[in-house]
């Protein structure tokens, strides 16, 4: 497994994993535009044939803070460490930029992701009522960077 930056050719994979895993459908041009401000914050994990299997898209909208906007691994490649690889590299990049905090939002029903984030020292900051378009509540989670 290798980690690399986002490329426009990754959009079909990302759109399909976002639809399947996150139940969201975004305009394909969104990914390119989100990647321009902080290209290193958009990480893609790819197999030995350079086929993408997961990605993590982070942005920085608040000074010295990163926010994870999207994070997903293809179903067939979960629980073998791809998410850990992506998150570990992302946190390193945040530290390299001098960020002191990372935030994210997660559905309250997404126990798998909440457990994953807890293992990475994120904790719940806030309950976001009806945060998702289908009315589900979210948690805002965050961790400090030492
Ligand atoms: C959350 C998500 C990105 C994690 O990705 P992943 O590649 O499965 O993550 P990992 O394989 O690194 O870790 C997952 C679990 O497998 C375990 N694991 C990792 N490598 C392992 C291995 N070689 N053998 C056995 N277990 C392993 C980890 O300990 C971890 O357990 P934990 O979460 O209970 O602590 C993935 O579940 C996903 O895409 N979910 C759907 C989208 C989603 O919910 N995204 C977050 C929205 S906020």
C-alpha cells in the first residue's frame, strides 16, 4: 500500500466510495477545488497497481487547526490498516504545518468510526443536532496535537 496525493484521475473512485460509505453525492469538481488550498491534506492510499483503496480529505478553515472533511476506505479493504495508515500520515502532516488541533464530524450511529477515532485520541466535543441532511445527529470530535 502506498500513500500519495490526490489526482484528478481519482475522482471516480472517490465519488463511488463517498456514495457507498458516506451516502453523499457531491459535484465531482468539488474534490479538485478542495485540494488546491492544502494539497498535502488530501491523501490517497493506493495498491501496488496504483488503484485507490481509501482517502482522507483534510482542510484548514480555522487558523492552526485542521478539519477532516471526508475519510473512507473501500469496503473490501477495511480492517487491514489502511485507515490507520491514512490517519497516521495525516496527523504527521498537521504537525509539520504547526497545527495544534484536528476536528471532525461523525454520525452518532457510526460506532466503527467513533471507535477508530477514539483509538486515535479524539474525543467528543459537542453534539450537533440534525447535522446530517437526513436529520441524524452528529458528534464533533477533536484531538490536540503535541
Ligand atoms: C472508519 C474507516 C475509515 C476505518 O478504516 P480501516 O481501513 O478499516 O481502518 P483500520 O484497518 O486501520 O482500523 C480498523 C480496525 O481494524 C483493526 N485492524 C487494523 N489492522 C488490522 C489487522 N491487520 N488485523 C486485524 N485488525 C486490524 C484496527 O485495530 C481497528 O480497530 P478499531 O477501529 O476497533 O480500533 C472505515 O471503517 C470506513 O471507511 N468506514 C466507512 C466510512 C466512514 O465511516 N468514515 C468516517 C466518517 S466520519
